[in-house]
C-alpha cells in the first residue's frame, strides 16, 4: 500500500505517454490523397442541396441534388475571374464563377512554419481544398455554378472607412434579377453574404438560399498548427452544428461517409461550421427562423456542410433580400461568444470543458494584468497550488511520515524476510501505531488529475498562446522548447522530487521511478513549452513544500524521541 501513490502517478504519466504515442503515429501516417476531382486552377463543384421544405410549384431545385446514400462525384467547373478584396484583417479571393470564396489569407495570423508569412486558411489548393459555395434554389435562379459579373477585380477597404461592399450581378437568370453582395467591416473576421432577388416575371417566386463549405477530409496543414498532431492528442477537424436544443455536436467525416450524422437537421436557431485546431469557419444565421442543416459526401474525400434558409415569397415586381453572416478566422475565445451563441464552444477543451473554461478565464484575466502568457502560466500554477495546498499538505505529510518510518520498515523486512503475509500484517500494525494512513496521499493526486488534464487542453487549444513568447529562447508557448531546456529542468526537478519521497520497497519499482524523470523529459521534448513550463513550476513548488514538510516531521519525530528519554 505504501507505493499506491507512486503507482497512481505512474499510471497518469503512462496514460499521457500513450496519448502522445498515438498522436505521433497519426502525425507520421501517410498523407491522405487530395480529391481527384480538384484540379489546380479548376475547383471541384459540389452539388446543390435539396431542402426538405416544399418549394413553390414553379421552383425546382437548380443543379444536381445530393441523393442520400449515393453521393455524386464532384465535376470539374470552369474557372471565372478572380476578385481580390483586402481589409485590415484579411485578403479574400472571390470568383465570378459561382461567386465563391476561393482563398482567405489572414494578415495578423502567421504560418507555424514561417512566422513572417501570413496564414492562408481557405484555399482551392488540391492538397488542402477548402472553399465556400452559395446559391439560390428555384427555377431560373443562380446556383453556385452560375456566372457573375463584377464592377472590378480588386477592392480595398480604404483608410478611414469602416465598411466595404462588393456586388456581383448574376449573368444567366430567367424571370429574376439577382445580385450577390459581400459586405466587409473593419476590425472583424465576419463577412455578410446576401442575395437581392427581384421578381421580373409574372408569377410569384418562393426561393431558398443555401450556404455551404466544400472541403476535403485531410488534416489541416502544419502551417495552421505545427504542433497539433504531436502535442499529445490529435485535435478535431470537421463540421460542427450548434442549436439551443442539441447544443454543440461534432460531425466526423467518417460518420458522414456512413450516413450516421446525429446533428439536428431542422431548427429555428443555431449555426453550422467547420472546425480545426485554432480556427473556425461558420455560417451564422441571425435571429429565429426556419433553417435546415446538412452534411454530405459529394466526392472522393470531398464533403459539404451548410445551411438552407427560405427567402420568402416574392410577388411579381417585388424584391426580397436574404443575408447570411459568415465568420472565417481564429478561435479568439473572448470574441466568439459575442458573435453567435455557442460559437465559443468550438475551442476544444475536451471532455473537461466545465473545468477548462474557468481555468482559461483566470489565465486570461492574469494575462490582462501582466501582459505575458508565460508569466501568466506561472502565476496560474502558483494559484492552483495555493487552492490545493491543504490537500497537498496532507499528502506531503503522509509521504514524509512514510519516509520517517523508513528505518523501522527495513527492520521489519529483515525480520520477516520473504514471508509477505506476516510482513504486510506487521506493516499495517506499524501504521496503526504511528497513526499513518498509507493511502493518505492518494486522494490529492486523484483530485488534481482532472485539473491537470483540463489545463493541458487550455494550453493546447487556446490560439492566444500560438506564437506567444515568454522570455529568451521561448518565443512560442504553443510549440516545443527549441533548446529542450525546460524538459531538462523538468527531469532534474522530478529526480529531486523522487528523492524527497520514500523509496519503493520493490527494487524493480525503485529503478522504474528513477528512470521516469528521463523518460518523461524526452516525451516533453514534443509537448508545448507552455505545458512543460506549468509542470516545471508545479514540480519546483512541490519540492519546496515537500522539503519543508520533511524537515517539520523530522523535527517532530526528534522531539518525540527526546521527550521519551
């Protein structure tokens, strides 16, 4: 029983090692080939979705509907003319073919491989295919395969201006005049995508508008998150749907292939997006109203995820407008919740979100005071240590008491030799005499495991730590220590901590415990330096606390012996 505490610690570290090994295997697995239908310069076109809500008698769906269970291959679409739009935050490439967004480059977020290079988040690159598509469903109305004309091929948000609007006019329509608009605003990653429909015919129109993402099922490039696959676990990439009733639901690409989606299909609230480590792209219908979410496989390793909304009945000579906000950008926790309900849930804190979210709030608050994420992690570690001080103190006294009993334990071993039953009985009697609970240090360790896991996810998932410097050689707390200094310091601190605790009775276990500092310092070579920093500070504080407890109990034991003389 006296080794239960170390056994629990060993299990915790071993579990972390298994996660790391699994992620390492995934990281080095062969790259999934890009969709064959996507040819450089000629993006693959998905199919137009079919709403389950009835269309008006004269409003048949445009394009080829996606048939459940029989995904259509994505055809090659002729390219139109690119239109470049620049704001203070990003550069967006539109295209007159479909009015798609073919590329998004973030000016203030940089590549994980080259911190001087702005990150490209959406792209028609066949190796990382990810674009938007939108259209109208109705007779003669433009789908995402329609051609548009624009007033120019380059637009820039001017200094002193807060908004920029780009208008695309549909070329081939019958019975309707359609304008597709993109509205960009300064200081935000939101884009307002809207359709203006004017009924030029003699019959009412009742069209639907659909807004979808088309992307492959590949993992994001290392430019987006270099450490996402080697930091301990593989992070989620794929669609997600949020409604007030079902809350946040991930929709794995494999489930889409098998037709096993569990997300809400119809709702009067909510949004749909595509999530990856550090970033999210989402269609965000405002207010309450009918909407239908869909996720489909439309080609080899090619998927759509989007939403359909009714435009309403448009009488002859009348007009109607439907607007869909689109967010494409980083998962900045403090801003996402203000953009749409539940959007902050895309920050993947794992199954311990209820603990991780408050931890990040405290970490963010500390950062607002000190202005440095590294020092914020150190201060948060100290704060957590103070919160758990009573439990740690109790565990430390138990460990120190066990160490004080070391000489008596050795005598019992010599007395009973290989008779394990009598030895255990004698040890239990010794514990009762000295009023020591051999499991006294277990509860504090078990209680703190969820906090460690939650903090792990906070440091792994928070984009605020991406490229965030601490001091000196640590210039990115989300990346491994480039000089391995923190893992080495961790190994030394763990070795000292092991020496402060009572030695295991089993010689094999004693050797294992001595080897653990080396083994896990090697694992920590690949962990985010922010997480290793947390563990280094945690160990240093534990060493100081255990050293103080050991001295206190040794003095108490000496006084006790002296009092008996």
